[in-house]
């Protein structure tokens, strides 16, 4: 695998630090089918940093927008 093809992977604990939440919050999100996409390798769960950043951007709310439907309040 070339250097450009290598993925920047994080454990649940590392991802929780990036998201500033508890690892348990990510575990619950996985169980509920929510949260950032993840990779399961055997019994390991890993998060690709780029996917987590993309997930964060997809959940950005514009100031003044109604959080429930994205329309201005």
C-alpha cells in the first residue's frame, strides 16, 4: 500500500477525544445506527479520520437556523 493509500484510523477512544464525547456515546451511537461511519475488523472498531470530519461537517448548523429542519427560525 502506498503512503497516499494509507488510512488515518482512530480507535473509539481516539475518536471520542476528537468529538469531545465519551467512548460510551460512540458505542451507543453505533448500536442505534447513528454517528460517524466505522470499520469493523474482527472485534476491533476503527474510525477513519476523514469520515469523522465529513460527518461533523454534515451536521453543521448555520447560526439562526432551526435545528430541527434547517430552516431559519
